[in-house]
């Protein structure tokens, strides 16, 4: 447990003392969020909502596909 605390403290101190690195991490996180949002919207549309009107139809379709 002591080793885990030392590792955690090491990273905590490292991020605390960053100046330029903190800005770079923020830019990286913003870019990742935008990237995942774009991927979700354009490449992973909500397939079931567009094909079926009710929750019952959706669940029947999923059960049918899983049991085949």
C-alpha cells in the first residue's frame, strides 16, 4: 500500500508543478472529447430508434438477434 501512495504522490506533485504541460493536457482532453462526440454522432447512429417505434419492438428485435 505504501508503494501505491508513493506513486500517487509522485504523479500528484508532477501535475501540480506543471505549467505548459497543464495547458497541453487540457487541449488533448478537449480534442479527445470532440473526436469521440463526432465519432458517436456520425459513425454510431442510434440504429434501434430509427427502425422501431416502441420499446417492445426494440426489445423483441434484440432478443431475436441474440438468440439466433
